[in-house]
C-alpha cells in the first residue's frame, strides 16, 4: 500500500493518489485508498441522514 493521501476523482469516478486531477474535481483527502473508494457511499449516507433530520425539524 502506498503512503500519502488519496482522493476520489469526481471527473473520472476513480481513486487517485496525490498526483492526480485538480482538487476542485476531487473529494478528500483520505488516509487510504480504501477510504477514498468509499467516499461517494459515505456522502450519500450522510446526505440521507441530513435530509431525514431536516424532515424531523418540520
């Protein structure tokens, strides 16, 4: 496993090391390649939880 930071590229829909696309096109940084690979899943889970919390506030 490579050391350093990992990113999930939203343009290419793949995990990249530090030397990749511009940060404006990426999510991260993450401490591992595996963590970066789950970035979209975690974001969707968080968005769902926030949406449900907003509904509870109504």
